[in-house]
C-alpha cells in the first residue's frame, strides 16, 4: 500500500535558533513588531510503500532517527496517510 508521510523537523526548544532570531529581527525592522518569536525548521514529504500504517510509521521513524533529524539538535513529528 502507498503512504505519504509529512515530517516536521524543528530545532530543540532548549537551543538557540539563529536563523529564527534573524528572521524575527527582520520582521521587527519591517514594522511587524507583534511577532514574538520565530523558529525555523524543515518540512519533508515522503512517499513510501508498506503493508500497513504501523509499518509505514516505523519506516518514517527509522528514516528520521537515522538520517533526516539530528537527535542532538532537532526534534521531529510526523503524520502518515494513505495515498
């Protein structure tokens, strides 16, 4: 069966996000002072084959832990849907 995974990878909350800080500062310079905080991460979409949703979720978890996310600096969350 075909599945689609939508993965969000973000810097850990405990760590500074220099890219987010730079964007936040730029938004303030543009007059958007209502913005309080910006965190920038990655969004990855995977198409995969699996026998069921549980297997697909396991494959996505493995991909994130082994390659897509750096556990020292990033956290990840994902959803898996058919199709």
